[in-house]
């Protein structure tokens, strides 16, 4: 059931509506009844289809007078039934642009048919709106809004539209270039009266929908096309590193900067790059036989560097203790691994060196607590070295492999040491035993040498990678781990690197076949679930994961490095949103602060997460709020910014003081409800909180009295929804019988002020128009009712909106007062025009039959866009009055399950959604946010040459910084 934390439908309680008395009410378009196409429609339809059937040949295009006639017909019929189609629009535009054929020169994409290029490229007045009468006369150059009056502005729109069309034509073959073209076009018109749904806006969304991953290194932004040799991520995921040649490059992902800091100093090509677990150091090794430490805490890590010179060969292996203090390094050439204290004032000298193998050392590891080191060699042995404050002590030798040992790892709980060898076996050595050399568990199943091993952080699973191009997953806590092996197949060539993530849920590999693959370890017994990250064209040599679980970076000898949302499912890193991933169950509710600077998500995993935003626009988890014992149903942020409230199935409300450094230390539990809590709403000043429950009661809680509660009893069954009027004068409660109560908040609370029984079944939707003049309710009885307000409270419902064939889940008022939108389980949204004499007598149905029901509808503050969240996880943008020649909606994909919550900040800069897939997603909506997202996805600004090619005659701007 959808929750309505905050109680509002078009904006949050007490929030500025963003519309107001000065808002323009759009003219109602002329309509006629749908019927058979008339002769004129058939004429243009036959011509357009003939053009399409001919392969869009220039020989079938219109010219001269016919183009003018077609344009007039198109404009006059754009809001009639049957409407002109996209094909009709493309045919007319292709005809107009017949003499403007040119090749699209974008990053190696050469040529496109002019019919494709022209698609979507409309004249300037169509971008910002034209005379609703359909007349083509406009002697003074003004539009309906009177906004296009500056000399030369119409030319800017023409240029932007043409660039937008080029972007759409390029999106499927080169999504990043397309996104950059569209971002440039949107930036060009961002300071002008851009109308929602314009060509640049749509083109950028279309392009971003095809974008996967953020480009860090390519031939146009960094690296100069050199092979990427290593990649790394800081534990917090705020800095990404890639190395090419002798230099390392560091990107600040939190700021969204597209320009890396270049770290230079190595005298030979870099071999390895790793971030220490504490986030202090970036460690690089190179063919110059040195190790360099770069301070990741600095804006420029190159300002604080340390050089470790003790090795006499190239260092090709590194490992760290859990706290980042101890590091072990190894060179296959000098055969003497070193131990380093990275917390020392001067870490440039090793605290110890290891010597004892008779062959080349192939891999090393260090215990999580830094008290032991582990080495393996082509002498077929495994050795354990005791460490005392970094000094090397007694050793134990483990024998059993019948060929060189190639890989080693140790579990975080200190029990298991696992080695893998050329003999195609892995061996589990029990470190908790007094004699670990005895009776190792032999893991058999690979058909090639085992080259890499990774044990999950929870010490429950081991992953082995082999030259047979497969992974095997082993359960370390099973009675017989050797019998648990599950094979993962997907690579066609050698696996170059293996990593496991901090959640112990995913393994990630990079292969010689250019593939980067994430493997779901949690579902190994059911199905091999994989996510493949396409983008590299040659050997993928390295991957790295951030400890916060947000990001992965991959690098290849093709000269490219990408940052990926590696847990993003089949739409991983879809460029249209920033994901917020931390929950391990469904997200049941989200709420956002009025200024849009933070939001809260609450889930079935009993956790709530408080999120804030990096400068780049990415959300990051500021606090994980832990205290509930059962799933959380509702979450709300107090308008004053101090408190958050959560409530759910454990019958408790928790109040969190979120201005504190650690809200978990100051949490206050509000007890009293004896049933599951269904909804929460704060007053507009944050001083009072109201809750409703399956125990049939409503409760009022006061911050001034230490959150003491008052029970309000009047309902005869479960109370499921609350709403508060924007002026805080009236509280509305609704239950599953269809009953509605009003409570006077300016008088002592006791009995309800009014009692109504307007619906025959459950009321799932209650909300006020932002100015508080009207309220709406929606019910499982398939009807919505609109109520007017007076000093006496609610008046009897003035409108009954009928037409839905299933439960109404959500409703929203447009801020300009014209529209009511209702969303239903029947898969439709209905738009009701309040400017008509009898809005209840007719509605426009926006159908999404395959959507598994509409869960949420939400008008943006400009009233020009309506957002819907559906049961299938899709998000739609609907335009009640679409621009000339444009479709009336856009589809945004990302969520994999039902959209369970939807909200927007007062300024409408982004849409926030929560889903049963366990994620929240931030969808930028305003031009600055959209351009910022485009820059983040592409990773660079347009070059000056590209800018002039796409936006000829316009002053160059490096829009991505």
C-alpha cells in the first residue's frame, strides 16, 4: 500500500506551492470527437507512409507549397483525434531539411540519413509553445507566452533543436557522445524560457538512458589513449584512480569534476594501484622498483608523497591489514617480501623482510589484525610468518600442492587460509588448529590452474578463479566445503582479476575477453545471476570496488576506464538517475527535506537511512538509523530540519535528532500504539507529530513536552492514512471502512471535529492542495472525492470523480490549480480539468496497462509535468499540455520492482523514488541538474571543435568544468 508521509499530494505540508496567484492558466485545447480519419489526414498519412516504405528516399519528400500545407495541417490537428503521428512529424521535418543534408561528425560516427537527423528538430516557436488556435500567423514574432522577444533567441532554439535531433540519432551507437551533444544543447537554452518536454530535455534523457557507466579515461578526456594498467577506489567511493603509463590520475567523484589530478613521479610504467583500507594512502608500484604513497585525504594527493625504495625488483603484489596500518609487498624478482607500517611518521623503511622460499614468490597476504603474513611460491609451498609489531618471527611451512602455488587469501575471522595452484586444486588450511599443516580440505573441480582467490568479508564463502575461465564458489562453514562448489561460467578467456564486495554478496571479475562481470553470490544455489558491463574493447585488466558498495571502477588496455553502479541490475548505471543503495529489503517509504538537501529512506530490513548529497549530485548515506525490530512502514522529516521519525510493524515510533553527529545515540522511543503503525505526518513547524495505527487510533505527539502523546479514538477499524492542512489547523484521518475524521488542531484534542463516511471501502489517499483550499480522497471503491475547505472544516465533497475500474492509490493537484490527477491499480492515470464547468463529467485517461498498476502520481511545481510511479518499477513523465508535435510522455526505467514512494523538493529540481527493489533513485529534472548528470555520465566537456560542430556560431563553454 502506498504511503503518504507528510500528507501532501502536490507539495509538502506548509510548503510554498511554487505556483501562486500569478500563474498562467493554459488555454484549453480545441477538441472534437474521435472518429474516422478525414480526407486531409489520409492524404498526409499516405504520403508519409510512402516515404517510409521507400526507405525514406529524398525523392518522396515534399517541397515548396506542399511543405507549408503540411505544416499548417500538422499544427491545426495536433490536439485532435486522430492525432498526427511521429512519422508525420518526421516526414515534414525531413522535407524542410532536405537541402540541409550534412554528415554528423561526432567522435568517429560518420553520416546519418537526413530523415533521421531531422527527426525531432522543430522550429523555435514549437519548442516554447505557439498560438493554441493553430494559426501560422505571428507577425510580431511573439509566442503564446510572449517570451520569445529577444532578437536572435529564435535562432538559439533552432540550433539547440538541431543538436538535440543529432543526439537522438546518435544515442544507440554512441550514447556518451549523444549525451554530451544533448547536454550542450540544453545548456545553450537553460537561461531562456525552457519549457518542460523540449527537444534538448528529451534528447538528453534519451541519450542517458543508453549510457552505462561513467567514462574516466578515454582518448578525449585523460590518458591520451594509453593502456590503463591499474585502477582503484577510495573506501568511501569518493575518489577513483586509474593509471596509464608512468602517471596515476585521481578523480574526485564527490564533486563530479571531470578533470583528474595527475600524479607524476614514477620513472617507469605503473604496475599496481591500491587504496589503503583506512582511506589514507593511494599506493602505487612501478617498473622503477619503487612504491609510492600518495595522500588521498588531500585535494591534490601529489602534495604529500612518500617513496619506498627497499625492493630491488618490480613490486607486483600488495596486501593490507584491515585497519590500513600494515602492508605487505612482494617482488617476483627479488624474492623478499617486505612489511611496512603505513601509520608510522616515516613509513619509508620496512619493519621486516621475509626470506625462505626456494622459488619465485607468486602471491602474498597479511592477516586482518596484522599479526601474520602468508606467502606462496612456485616451490609448491605455502608459508605462514608470525609478525610482532611488523617484525618477522617464526614461520610454518605448509606442503601438499603438487605444482607451483599461484594464489593465497586469508579469511577475516582468521580461521581459514586458502591457497590455489597450478595443480588445479585449492586447499583450505585451518589456522585455528594447533597443526594447520595437517589434513587440509582439498577443493577439486577446476580444469585449469587456479590464478586468483578471494574470501568474502563475512568469512563464509571463498571464490576461486581459474585459467579454465570459470569461477567456483565454496561454502567455508559447511560440514564438507569440498562438496559445495558451484561453478560460474561467463568469461571466454582468462580472468585477469577477481574481487569481492564489502557486503559479501557480489564477486566482480575482469577478463582478457574484455568483459567485466558482477556475479551474485547470494543466489548461487538458484541461478547464476550476472551483470555484464559492456564498454571495453580489449583486455579488461583491473577492477576495484568501494567499501561503501556504491561503485566499481574497471580499466583496460584499450585505454579506457569506467565507473559503474555494479549492483544496478540489468540497467546498471543507467545515466538518468543517481542510485541510493544500502537497504537489504524493500524500501517502503521516503521523505525529503524542503530544501532538497537530505532525504530519508525506510525499509523492510528494519533500517532507515539518512542521505545527503555530494557536490556531484550523488546521494551518500550520512547515517544508518538502527533501532526498529520489525519492518518500517513510514518515515518523515520534520520541516524544521532537526528531527526524523520512523514507525512500523513493531508498534513503536522512533524520533531521531538528525542534527547530532550520531543520531543513534539520542534516539527516543514513543510507545503507546498496540498495532502496526501505518502513517506519520509532522506539522509544518515540526513541533508536533501525528501517527495512525491498525489499533484504530490516532496519536498526537508534542516536541515541547518531550514527545508526550495524546490518544485520539474515534475510528472503528484500522486507521491507514493521515493528512494535515498546510496551515496546521486541521488533521484528517482515514480508515479501511471508508470513514474520515477531522480533528481541530487549534482546540484541545479529544473528539473529532467532523465525521464522514464518504467511501464504501478503504481510503488509501488523502491530501491537500498546496494552498489548503481543497482536499482529495481516493479509495478502493474506485472513486475520488474533492472536498472544499472553510472555517468550519471540510465541506461536503463538491466533486465525485468516477471512471477508474480499480483502487485509487494516489492523487495530486497541479500548483496552478487547473489539474487533478488520479492514479489507480487499473493501470491508468486520469486527468481532470478543473477549469472546465463540470470536470467530473470527463477525464483524459493516460494508459499504462502493462504497468502493474499506478502506485503514485505527483505534479511538479511548474504544473507542466506529472510524474507517475508504477507497480512494474517504471517512472513516467506526463505532459498535460505537450509542446507542439511532441509526445505527451517519457518513460524512465531503472527500478526493477514496484515504486513504493515518490516525493519532490519544493524547487522541483529532482524527483525522488523508493522501490521494493531496495533502492531509492534521484532523477534530476531541471536543466542545471540535468546537465550536471550528463557531465557526470560522460566524464568530460565537449571539445571546442565539437561545440562548434554541434552548436555553430555559439560561444564555446566547457560545460562540465
